[in-house]
């Protein structure tokens, strides 16, 4: 039987929920006996700078930073899309998931 490849892309800005969810997902896949590989992508940082005073003081600035965490999980198995949907039901609202088939 031909193996179907799925690619899960998980992206989040909250590191705690990201790492706990990715760890639980990997543990669940290993319990199901699904063959998978994972790749952590570099952390993307987005910085925004605001001026505190609207007039003269350019030195009075404030910076904010948002970090985006990303992981790619390649699944090499005969798993159905419905089972993948069930696995992804309990995801936190801070995590975005994309599923691609090859």
C-alpha cells in the first residue's frame, strides 16, 4: 500500500503553549505508532518602536517584540485525514495549524 505523506506546520507566539502542545502531539503520534520527523524552524522576531513623546524627544522611544515559534512535522504513514482532525481538536487558540498532503 502506498504511504501518504502529511506535513503539519505549527506556528504560535506563545512559547509555553507551543512547546507543551507540540510535545503532547509527538507523544500521541508515537503511541499510535506513526512514523514522523520534526524540524524546528528559527524563531522569527518582529520589533515595533513607538515614540513616547510626539514632538521633540526622539530619544524617548519604547520597543516591543513578538516572537513567532514554528515547527514542521512530517508524517509518513497511512493515517487518515479524519484521524488527524481528531488529533488537532484540542489545540490551544494561540496555535495555528496547517495541514498539507504530498
